[in-house]
C-alpha cells in the first residue's frame, strides 16, 4: 500500500465509531471519517488551535453526507455520476461576530471555504480511494441576511458530478434558528500543478 494511503487509513482508524454512526447518509465509513471534521484533512498530523479559524473549525461538526443524482434524485446511480451533499452545523458564538453582534462576513467566507473544500476531498476519496486536496481559484459569496449571536448555522455543500481536476462546489449557509438563508456561494477549485524545480547555474568565474 502507498505510504500516503497507509497514513490515511491509520488516521481513519482513530475516528470513533460512535461519531461515524452519528453522521447520516449513504457514503462508506471511511469517507465519513475523512469528512467527519472540516479540519481533519488539513490538520492531518498536527491538530492545532493557533492557525487562522481553528477554533471555529473545531466546533463545526458534520451531520450528513449523501450521494445523489441531481437530475433524478436517485441515490443508487454509480458514484462517478452522482453529486455529494454534505451538511455541517455550528453555533454562532462571540469569536464569530462583528461589532454589530452579527455573524462576520469573513467568518461566512471561512466556513464556505473550508466546508466546500472538504466536500471535494471526500468525493475524491469515494471515487479514487484517496482524499485529494485542491487549491482555490475563486470564491464568490452573496450575503443575503444577517445572522445574530446565538443562532445555529447549517452549511450545505453540493459537489458536481463527476469531480474532475477543476470543479465548482455550491454552498449555502442557513440560519436555522430564524429559518433564513444567510448566504450562498460558488467555490471554484483546481488540482495544484507540480512544483517547478529551477536549475541554478553556477556563477562564472570572474575574469
């Protein structure tokens, strides 16, 4: 087995069954494990609370992951032709709001970025057997309604069928407490290109 696959499997085995069983949906447990937490893949070896947004990410929990055919709503089509729907939830607390006491637009952008990215990582694992990260090309957000302190958020992400090197994920953030759609987004991503190794030529001896 590839060393990367071994590391993934080792990490998957650390996720408690009770957590995986609490996530609704029709995807296998190893995919649920990779998507069980929005920081799971990105903080793979060194979980931290000091990087940007870590505390918010650690509080955001995945509640549902489903594969479905967007045209027929059929959950039994091949995984290569289906979309993936991932739902996350988090409560709005003090470190997420602006000075008006409502959810900060930057926090909305962070949640959209992280949740849509993890949705693509999980969908890639389902199809290829390996979680694959991409890099952002563009993140377009439309802010619709303010969300007050104390509200419960639901983040809904929909991946495209099939997932290719370049993909756009749709995201919605719902204010569940007040039953309002707070923001919508489209996140375009691409597979990173291989690093270019530049050849350093020796300096010519001075005459």
